């Protein structure tokens, strides 16, 4: 029973009406060869993803994002521009305004929400990254803001990929 509890992800309550608004950050650091993007590996589900999180009552998405990034990573960031709104339908629907950001200061550190944190070359993203974030990172690298919201359907294939990543990470197969 304990193994099963370890393997099942801890997910927030399901919300209707398109789900919550969850702002996310694509934080780039320029290196001599290629830009690197900051990713956090969540405690549960155990996978790499973009920093971000829920909006507190009365907060706007930009303020919530800078707070969430600071809480999760220890970094202060500037929100350089809105990449776009991503409407994620299917499993765990939600709406995410995604901002391209630059680090301003602070010290990278893990938090209770993230078991690992690190920069990765955009050309060599980790296998254990939730697959829908690859498109978001590509959009942020290209530099043009989306003209309209982009829908990402998290159907059976996305759920299966996420489940495999989570279980493999929990079993220690993926880092």
C-alpha cells in the first residue's frame, strides 16, 4: 500500500469552468553557445516543468508569477514579455499566461514544492519534462508573442506520458 501511495501523484482538486489561471515563467539564461531555460522538478507529480503556480485572491498574474518564482526557486525575475496564453484542455484543464523572463538576482535553491531545480540548454531538454512544455519553450525562444490563445489538449497520450515520467522518477529510473 505504501508503494502505491508513493507512485500515485498528489494532484490539486479538479476545477470546472476551464480550470484555474496558473501563470508560468520561461526563464532564460544566455550562455556562450545556446540559451538555457530554468526548470523545476515538482515534488508531485515528479516531473520537470516551468516555474509558476496559483494566483492568490486579488493578485494579478504577473505579481503571482514573480511571487511563485521567488518561492519555488529563490530567484527574482523581470517579466520581459508575455509569450501567450495557453488553454490546456482535457486532463486537469487550466489557463496559463506564460511570460518570458530574465533572472535579476537571488540564489537558486530548492523549495518544499521542488525536489530539484536547474538550467538546461534549450537544445537538450530533459526527458522527464512534461511534453506540453516543449512547445511553450519553443514559442518563447522564437520571440514572437502569440496572436491568440493556443490550445494544448492534454488527452490520453499526454496523461500516459506524464504518468510514465512520474512513476519512473519516483522509482529512481529518471533523474
